[in-house]
C-alpha cells in the first residue's frame, strides 16, 4: 500500500487523521501517512486483529515522536 493509497484501509485512514492533527506543524502530513502505512505493514500478521487499531496508533506515534526534527526540512 503506497502512502497516497492509505484511504482504502479505514484503520490507516483514521490513524493518519488523528496523528496528523497531533503532529500538525511539526511533521508533514505525507510523512505521517507514510509512517502509518509502514507501521501497518509491519504489524500485518504480528498482532491479533482486534488489537491492530491500538497497536497501529502506538507504533506510528512512537516512530513519529522519535523522528529527528531536521528529517523533513
């Protein structure tokens, strides 16, 4: 799933919306989207289906929070 195709997965789309709002002004939306898509890919088959939404948010949040501040400039 490419970062511009994230709308097809409701869990990814919802997580992008929430994290884009939380990281707005600090991280570009395209970076949020690609981070969430990568996290979703990494979680595939690794966690119980009922835990995917929470784990997706936590993993993507962690990765965005740990990004170097200069990475997107």
